[in-house]
């Protein structure tokens, strides 16, 4: 799920719950860290990057680490070709930083992270949203 979650005047989120285990949510200029203990797996906040720098992305990851939150990024264009775009060199700098900090930062595809979050919440008996 990206951007609007309204179709025909109503939210379609509940309709897709049985069809997918998780979904990202974002809107223009939307940037929120996701608390894994309380997030709705079908409305996971995500930052849709638009001409952002590696420094900004790294700072957001560090903020997530300090608060115990998830930093979910949405990349649609790297190096051009999309209105949600990040310069190739900034993307490369960010990925290089993530690689150099593997011992501190867990990176994984969105679905894998959400499967882990849901499993941990079950293990800790945190009620699903």
C-alpha cells in the first residue's frame, strides 16, 4: 500500500488484511518511525525519499536505533526516472554506511522484518492491532 488508502470513498486496508501480512504506508513528506510494539502491520509508516541525502537517511536510522524503532524507507527511483527519487551517489553512500554498520543495524526486506515483528509480538503476547 502506498500513499492513499482510500478507494471508492472508504479505506481498503481491512479488505487486504487477509491477502497480505504487512503493508507500508506513506504520503508526501511523511516520515515517521515505527514502534514495533504498537504498529499496525498493514499501515507501517515509511519514508518515501525524494532528493534526500545520505546524511539525512543515516541520521534517521540513528534516531530509530536510539528509540528502538523501525526506520522503513521507500525507494522508487535511484538516479532518476521517478518523482520519488534519490541521487545514485547518495543511495550508494547510504548503502555503504549500512554495510559498514552491520553489527549495529539490521537491514532486511520489508516482509522479513514484519514477519519477525509479528512473531515477536506473538511470543511476547502483545495483541495484534
